[in-house]
């Protein structure tokens, strides 16, 4: 069960309307390395995780990612809620606008709708934790790229926070993998899949 | 002599991080807080991330929220650009967010360090502070978790602004 806390994890307070920025930041809402995929990846991997403390870690990080999903939506909403038709056309936001007006839809920056094809649930603890570490690095790179592209200090304040979370999560998944490796047969850690063969 | 947990609590409550302060690191351990530990021998064809040694040193709650981590050892900003403040700093909501964030950081740390008693004590203390902060906020601005509505005169759970609409909730 999940219940809602009526606050963001980190404040989002953006003054300037700027649909040109929203066009690419939306990739962290529903793009290949975005927050929706992050949350669903971790929350879905819990069932085949063999160790209770890492079921907890996947639950806690997966839940935090849903909060990040809400923060990214807040950025896009605040960048686009007051845009004029002129600003829409000038920014090239018309292709999004025609389908969604100023609604928030999970899609890649390139327009592809969010797809589960971008996440992995392999049902093997080593494989899944390794996927999670890679996913955190891909999201970190995306935030690096957003910081290169964006010159709005209000937006970048939030993006810097979200980028740092990827580094903390990478560390925690790495520690979970570290502790998993220690539990396995040191002569052959791949002798079996502890998610299935135990 | 302060214990590691006392030092952590004092900084969570608003103190400053001392540079090179490594109160929780054993005297015979020559790793600083920027480094973790690895096994001396480990099986081939595996990947190992160094374990974080301790939950100290830690930033104060406000700085932790600005930085995106409680832990200076994990603070690795792009082009060394980091936030010195945030839009709600100094407001009841900003203070609550900072305490919620400390709780989240200690929770994830304990998920992979469940036997760290000092971190668990620090977590309990942070939760107590967060509860106080939430009560202060709820009195001023209304429910933040659904059950808070029990202390309201009217059913105000559904009142705006919602979190994605920055507005008078900040007290500004």
C-alpha cells in the first residue's frame, strides 16, 4: 500500500515560462532513463529479491523515485502553465501542444511514449542490482546533459539535487551488490541464482 | 568527549561540518570519509563498490537538502556546481523538507548498514524532530499526511495549493 505525503521532496519554484526547456526535461519524466522507469524498475524487482533488507532498499528507493517523478512534472508544469501561443510556436513546443495542450504526459524528449522496454527485471539478484547501478549512472548523465543545456537557475537548482540523488542511490545499490557477493559461494558466485534456486 | 552519534545529532540540528572531521572512523583506519572499504581478496568477474564506513561526518539538515545528500563523502557535484540555498529555506515547509530528507538519507544508509547502532539512534532522533516540524507546519498550513486532517476543523485535505503549485504555503 502507498499513501501520499502532500509535499515535494525538494522545492520546485520556477519563475520564468520556458517551453523550450520543458521539451527536453520531459525526458526525465517518461524518457528512457527517467524517473517513472526508475520507480517501476525497482518496485517491480522486489518480488524476486531474495534478501529482506534489499527488498527494503528497492522499496525505499522506488518510492523516492516516484517523488522525483512528481518533481519533474512540477518543473514542466511551472515552465509551461502560462505559455502564450507565440511562445509555443517560437520554442517548437507546437508538436507536443497539439497532442497534450499544457498537460504532462510521460514521453521521451524525442516524443516516443514511455515504454517498459527501457527497464529491466531479470529475476536474478546480481543482474538486477547491476542493472540498477547502470540505470542510476544513465540518469546521472541525463542530468549532466540537462545542466549543460539549461541556463535557468531555478530549474538547475532542482536538477542538481536530483542528479546527486542518482549518486547516492548508485552507492546504495553497489553496497547491496557488495553484501550479496559476500553471501555467495566465493569459489563460484555464479553457481546458481539465489533468486530462484534457493 | 562526544560520541559519533552526538556529533551527528548536533550537526543534524544545525551545526556545521568541520572539514576533515571523521569522528566515526577508527584510529587505525587510514581511510578518510571520502573513501570506503573493499575486500582485500574478492572473486574474479564481479563488481565491488566500496562500503561507506560510517554515517558521520554529516551535513546539517538544511545543507543536506541543498546538496542532495546528508553525506559529504557522497557529495560529488557536476563541475563542482552545488546549491547554496533552496527556495523554501528558512520557512516552516523548508525546515520540514530538510528533516524529511535527513530521515530518507539515514533510512537508505541503514538499509545497507542495518547493524550501525549510531546511525539508528540518529534516525530515531531525526524522526522525532521531523514529527515536531510536521506538527508546526500542519498547525499553520493544514494536513501534509492524510491523518493530519483529524486535527482540522474542516475537511481541508483537498485544499490547494498542491505541492507542484508553489504559493503561500511557503509563508512568503
